[in-house]
């Protein structure tokens, strides 16, 4: 094992033995005697983990807290509470997402190019669980606006929007058709993946901010759209996509024992049983989120192999997998079929092995052809064949037909919204159509997010709620909605950091002033490009980082002979020590993590630490430009890519 670790250990030398000045790109250097027109500046960029997070987590920020670099601003506050508040600034469900999010952030983590990704998901779960155990509460809004917002649907998108709208000081009312809040987190995911007491705490923390809730209330029958428009200043639609798509094959329609996966999980999670069926076939679409991890990897330009801790969504569709796992716990024999061949499913090897261990049979590279019925019109099997995939379209292979026996057939191939009584909101194909800022097309005071505009991940729905809440607040301010940033996530804000440390710049009179290098109103040699740029791994000095093994969560593996009735949680969270170690593995891409390389290696003694009394995150070092000769060494040895050359003398 040590030999393998040594073989993977990188050097990443910027220059090599035997190279001379002729081998270098002097246009990059612009040397001129003992001075240069290029000097270092400190450029904040977004790391690919954050850029890939659909909910917009400021991941680098709370990992810096876990590592102990960023200290709590309040005396006696624990690092866990500080990290929780930083997480909740973008996503109020860290305990839930730490368990079920497929973690595209880890796919794009630049540390993949050094040894292995940082266990972001695991640290998130640890902090979320700690906050639940210690009853940490959200900070209430500072002021009330008097504006009233209706949120239709209490799932991840609706709860996220309600949370951020309430923090903005608006009055928020949630209307939920079910008996309890949670949406797909409660009714679409089994309790052994999202423990209900954990979910109740994370939801309760939001409601305690002063959110009004009406459950068992369906808009479209109990309430009208016209009434909502008259009573509220804005409406956010978070209906979810609670209607499963039927299998488009002969024999499916109106067959009693052919149901969709959404219906099954809803019944299962509400405690209903499925009768005496023993043989069940679950037809999965293959990949609800295949794009997530691939987008993350493109953001970081990652080329090394990536084996996720758990299912990244690119292998077995979440719904079909949850259906099959739930069936085995009820003592049924489940066969899970997928259009995509198993040998192409290496990314979810652990999840697939768990399924096999629990007694689930998986058939990959097959497609359904026809539902087989008996004389009473009940399904008794499914005729299938092998297939090849042309993009997302399956093509049957002649002569490979076969039959699977089944007492029940469950289709988990996609979902759409239920617009009964709300036909005016249907933008086509069973979804609400919105602008890029989540405003409903053609309806000024209506906004929407979550699965009702695009079925995807829970964390995606949470991100929709966060951005839509910002958009609604912007709309209520003056009726205009500003363009969102290119990298639309929660960013580190240096001025906010200075403010919370009581180190605000001096007031500025907004008059033209010369010689501002000593002025107290200016933030010197710092540039924030985080809203527009994501930093790839090749801008880092990766030779700084040694091989450090990732801290992995333990998993409780359940075998087929013990799975019946077993609804215990499978993931064992990290310890505090493990969470801190993962924080230390973060490479802090695009932000100084106080390694002192630039101070140590500067040959001109031009780089110095900021006075201890004035230091904050992002303000650790400064450059004396009267000494700097533009030699680039500080930029070359900066592990995080925070130092760039430019901006004149």
C-alpha cells in the first residue's frame, strides 16, 4: 500500500533541471533589469467544489473552519457551530445532504489530481449532526419588510425558499398538500437514508424562524390561484414532480399491479404495505443525474480517476434503487433493470455491491417491450430484450428477448408535476416554465423552483429555493430583477469578513484621491473574481501537498438474510478528529490558507504578513511594491493559486 501511495505522490515542479531562460516564456515574466511592470496581487476565485455544488455551498469556507484556520468571531462559539452557520448560509439541510447528496463537489475537487478528493459530504454530515444534537438555531432576521410570500409545497425547494425569504425579513406562509413537510426528503426517500428525527429537526429549525405552515392544504382545490394573488405580494411554486411517468409499452395502461416508483415510495414512506406480492420487477431509467459529476470534473479540469464514496447518480437511478431496496426490506424478491449496461456503471460500484448484498438482482443493458397479463388482466411478467444505448435512446437487439416473472411491476423512469386544478401553471410537458431567474414566464409575481421546473437532485432544488428567494427580494424591492452572476453560488465576502471581525475599512468620501496605498478606506492588492471565474488545478502549486489518505465513513453492510425488516441507517458519521483531518486536506483553491510560502521564498523580502491585529481570512499577507522586482517566485510557490502577477507597478 505504501509503494502505491509513493507511486502516486506528485512532484509538480514548475521548472526542471537543465532549463535556462530561453526555455521560459519571457512574455509571461516581463523582466526589466531589477524591476518589473508585473507585481503580485491576491485574486480570489471560486474553487470547483463550490462551482459544482447545485445548492451553492461555500465549501472551502467551512472546511477552513474545520481545519482551525478560520476561528469563530464570537467568544465561546465552537468551531462546529461556526461551520454550521457558514453551511446554512447556502443550505439549511447539512445533516440530510451529508447523507443523500451524490456530492458532485467531490468529483470536481482539485485534490483528485494529488491523491484523492476531500470528504466534503462526510464533513457536512458531521457538522449537521452536531448541530442537531446540540440544538443549534438559525439566526433570526434583523428586520421585517412587511411583504407577504406564499410558498406552495413544503419540500426541499419550498423549505429552502421559505428559509431564505424569512431571513430577508418577509412574512412567509407554506401551503403543503401532505400531512407533514419534507416533500421528497420524507415521502420519496426511505427512512434508513434520511432518518425522520434528523429531518424533523432541520425542518423545525426553519419553521422556528416564524414561518407559518398550512398542511393538508392543496392549492387548486382548497385554495385558488386568484386568492393567493390577492393575498400575497409574491408566490413561489415548489410543487415537486410527484407524478411518475408510465412505461411507454403495450399492456401498461390501466393494469392494476403496474405502478410507478413515486407512487410506491410515497405509500411505503407513509407506512402502507404492498400486499402479498413476492416477485417484483423495478424498471429504472438509468441515470437521473449523470451530468452532475461530469460538469463538476470539467470545472476543475480533473483528469484523474474518481471513485466516489457512494453513488454519484451516474449509475443506478435513485428512485429505482430506493424502490428495490425498500422491497427487499419487506421480504420481496426484487429485480432492478436498467437501460445502461452494468459494466459501464463503475462509478457506483459500492452502491451496486450494497444492492447485490441485500439480495437485489441487477440486470443492465436491457429494455422492457411488453407487459404480460393473465386472463384476469393482471400483470404476471415483463417481456424484455437486451439493448444498446445511442445517447439516451435505447435500441433493441434482435433475438435477445426474454421474460421476467412479476407479481408487481414498478416503473421508475421519470416524473412530472400534477397540475389538477392548476392547469394555467402548466408550461408544457408537465412542468412550470421559468426564466433563468426562476420567474414564471408570463406571470410577474410568480416564481418556481425544484422538480416542478426540472427533476434533479435534492440539493439542486435547495439551490433553486436559495436563488429564487434572492430574486423575489430583488423583485419586491423595485420590480426589477438584476442579472445573476456567472458563478451563482454563495461566495466568501472579504468586506463581510472584515465587518464581523470589527476591522471595517474607514469611510470613503467618494472623491478622486491620489496615493491611496496608505489609505485606510481602501482594500489593497486584492481582487475578487469569484463571481466569474473557477480555479482549475493547473493554477495551483500542487507540489506543496503530500499524499494524505482520506478519512472514510464506515458503512453498515446488510446481507440478504438480515435485510428483512431492517430499516437502520447504513452510514456511520465521522468523528470530530476525522472531520478536522478532512478540513486539513482541503487545498483552499483560490484563497490563501496561510502557508507562508510567499513570505519564506521571496528573495527581496517584499512579502510580509499583515499585522496580527489586522489579519482576517483573505488578508494574511501583503506585498511591498517598492521592494518587489516581479520575479514570480511568490506566485510559483503559492499552493492555492491565490497569487497572480499583474496590475502594474
